[in-house]
């Protein structure tokens, strides 16, 4: 059980301005010194909360650079990744709220077939860079850390219960992070099975930053989970619409997130 402090320090991590604009307005955030002079950073204080918001910019490299420094500077009690994800599996649709089950690197592949280790152009046969073979990345060469990272269970359970109490439906899914997009259905169906062998569902979504953020939080020992909306679905051909994405992170959803965060400051998890 995590005993939350009286004044809760929450760091929101977003990649795009459209994903965080609603938060900045809701909390009346004020600009602070940018992270490394490049990633905008804002703060706010009120209602027993200290809020930090960092815009990492798009991509796993940017997230890996900005997130650890934002944690070091702000020393948050919890980190919340907020942003859009792409649906990569059956049953996950544009507009859905997603509660994460785990974080993995969806774009790390060896272009050889798992069956015989022969080179192949068939992506559905590729091997994951992560795994237990000597040439794969695993706990032995990750300093003992797993390559699939779980969200903080208390935070995530509390978020799911909050959504249920609000009568808001949501999908549970694994979140793959990388700078690669998927379009071939056979490969999409292969990804989760190869990367997360003990997955409890076939559902997964993708963004560019969450895996890097999850790794940063794991290394720095900061509780972490994600607050996601599905912007598009490559699986169903639901196209990305920037205006629609902006609307997903305004109004009612921001109020839902803010109510969830207020609840975190009211007692232990």
C-alpha cells in the first residue's frame, strides 16, 4: 500500500500540445524553465495538489530524454502519461478510453523467422528483439529489469474503478511504444504474442512514447500509469483526425482525469 502525502505531486507527461492543452487550462498552469531547454514544462499548485506537465514532443527518443529530467526536477509522487494511442487489435476503436495492462517495445524486431532463424521479408514470421534467447534482450542484459513493464497496480486499479464509477466504458490493453507504424493485419496479430508471451488478452494499442516513459519511471522508482484515448485504428481503417484528437483531451475527459487525480490525494492506495 502506498501512503500518499498530504500534498500530492503529480507529473503529467504528454507528447503533443493537443494532448495537454486541456490540462494546462484546467489547472491554470504557468510556464517554468523548459526541460533541457527544449521540452516545455508547466506547474500549478492548488486543492492539495502540485501539478507538473511536460511536453516531451513526439517520439521515444524525445520521451527518454525529457522524462527522467522532469522526474529529477519535479520529484513527483506519481507520473501519468496522457495521450492518444492507435488501435492495433480487434475490439479497440477510435475514441475508446484505454486502461493499460503493460508496456512493451512494439517496434523491436529481428528480420529472421522464429522457426529456423532464416532471413525473411514476411513480417508475420519475424522474431522479437526481446526474449530469452542469447541474442535477444532480456533481464540478463537489462540489469535485472523485465522488458515488459507493468503499470503501477494501485494507480491503475484506482483509475479503472474511477471510470466505472463515472459510468465510462473502457478497454484494457497492452501499450506498445516505438517509432514504427503497423498496417499489415498478419503482423499486427503477431506483435503481442511475440513481445508479451504471457499476455492475458489479444488487445493492444500503440504510441511512440509510453515504453520510454515506463522505463524511466521503473529506473527512478516512480509509480506510473497511463491515461489514453484511441485516436485511430489501423486494424479497422479508422483514420487519424487531428481535430478529433484535440477534442478527446478537452472538456469531459479532462474533468474525469482531474477528478481521478483529486481522489489520489484523499488517502492511501
